[in-house]
């Protein structure tokens, strides 16, 4: 049984967002704010994932699904950058857009369309 596109996006976006946040441990200067880094990366992944999943339900094109994922994640990454500072632009934007592209691909390729339930008589 496969997941619907929004649920697959939510699961994959959350997992990739968490990994993105945890990768902050490789940068020692982030140690004092690692709680915020992990939290915002996870939230960014969850929101980008479920939103991309909903878009993928409406659009039935691999290219448009991937572009939607990249665009949604880029906008959310930009919101985080405006809060964190422009010095971290590429450190936040590149992983965010990569996350969006992966989620856009996965929801188009592996997500199940949300079909109406069959009513038994």
C-alpha cells in the first residue's frame, strides 16, 4: 500500500529536513543555536513536503512537480535566510532546493493519487 502524494511529501520532507538540520553539527559555530537549526529545518521540510505533495496531486508532470518542489522549498528557505542572515544564504538555499527537488520527484513518481473511497452497499 503506497502513501498519497501529500503524505509521502510530508514523510520524505520531514526526514530530509531533519537530516538537513542535523548536518549543522558539522559546523562548530552553529553549536549554540543547534536547537533552532534542527527545528526550522524540520519545519521547512514538513511544510515544503506536504505543499509539494498537494501540488503533485493537481499537476501530472514530472518536470512541473520537481520545479514546484524546488520553488516551494526556495521560498521557505528564503524566509529562514531572512531570519538567520544573508551570510548563510547558500548554506540554507542549496540544501532546501535539493530537498524540494527530491520531494517533487518522489511525489510524482511514487505517490498515490487520492482517489475517492468506494461506498459499499
